[in-house]
C-alpha cells in the first residue's frame, strides 16, 4: 500500500516558559517518503517542539504546519498524523482493551486493534494487563496506538527507549517500511547512534535552536578525517605535517594527524623521504559530529528550513 505523506513544516517556532526560552526561532522541514531524525541532547527542546507541532502546546511565536495546515485544524487528525509522546496507560487495562478505548475515536474496528497488536509483536500479550508490561512492550503498544488510523505521517518521541537490541532492529525495519510506502516519519532521539542506521535526514537542535539540518550523508561529510601514522622519525614527521597545515597530536607510539587522508599523508611522507612503519586511516564517527554540533556554548546556526531532498 502506498501513502502520500504530508510535509511537516516548522516556521520561526519559539516557546518561552516564563524566563526560559525552550525553543528559539526554530525552522525546518520534514519531507514525505523519508525517515527524519529529530536530534538533540535531553532538554534541548525536542519534546516541546513536537508538542507544538501536534497542537498540544501553544507557541509563543511562529507556527507548525501539516501540509500547510495547523494540526488542530485538521478534520480527522488521527487519520493524518499518528503520534506517540509520553504515552500513558491505565495499568488495569489489557493491551487490546487499551486500543479499543481509542478505536471509536479514530473510527476503526476491533479487528484493526488485533491486527496492530500482531504488527507490533504483542498478540500473545493482548489480554494481559498493561501494568505487567515491560517498558519495551509499552513502547510497542504506544506505536500500535499511533497507527490506529493508518496515518500517512508518524511522529515518535524517543521510540527506542526500553527496546532490546532485537526490538531496535525490528523498529528500524518498520520505520524504513513506512518511508518506503511514502509516509512522512519523524523520530526524536537524544542519541544519534540509536537512529543513524534508520534515518535519511537529520534535524539537530541544541538549546532550542537549530544546529544542523541536512541529509544523513551531508552530516557525514562533517566528520573529520584522521590518520594514525607511526614513524621512527616522529619529530620529522610532525614537522612535515605542520608545514602542510595538518593538526598533529601524539597517540601511543605514533601521531594522530587530522584533516588528511592516509593516502595523502603517505604520499607526502614518501616525497619528503620520511620512513613510515604504520599508516591507519580513521574517521570521526557521526556521534562525535553530533556532540560537536550540540556542545554547550557553540554558536547556533541561523534558522533555516532545510532538509536535503
């Protein structure tokens, strides 16, 4: 089945709680047919932004739109955007009973509830009380609730919390399948490594402001190239690197050289007659890029509405 997902757009969004500016002039776009990771440290304003997108919190300034329309103005919102934010459950209800409470509001059948429990792997626990569910099982039930109306857009706040490694792989496959169907998928996380194998695009915020928005591939381009080189003449190798403008730091028996590939460093050493015993390419992983972008005190970027297409 194909779903033509809506574009989600945040324009100049701000929210203040008294003197605290939780979200500050934030703009970005989430495109259909892709999984977008909404990333930032805890307390960076992610949940507040999602609450404004879903009409649960009124912005101080700016607006959030679903295909050009505020969420609150949608005629049948649960059929357009399925969302899971800080899900709450009555501990005395069964998993099936929980879905059946919401099914009439969305306009779906009891069979739809059972089908969704099967989709999220909770069929065997359908008649168990939610109070006895693990955190991972509650996450799966929250996802089933999100999908009741078969929405073309899905917004999930930290959906991997409580999932075991097998559950994370399952969730990754499900989100990728949603995107392949053309749905719009927005997933928040405070850990890039948790979603980097799932997402196509990233929106990173820090201190309530936009730090970066691009495709995941473009984010990877920000990773610093590093090469570990070991030479019997370390002083001469270090001098050569500094002449070329490459940053050098001692590491173990060698030198860690930044902003240069192993091939380029090897060619320069050969041309200068510097003997090398080891040349090992390295790359700063994406998690380090994420930490650099969200470091306290780092100047925020000018807000933009960018997600690479």
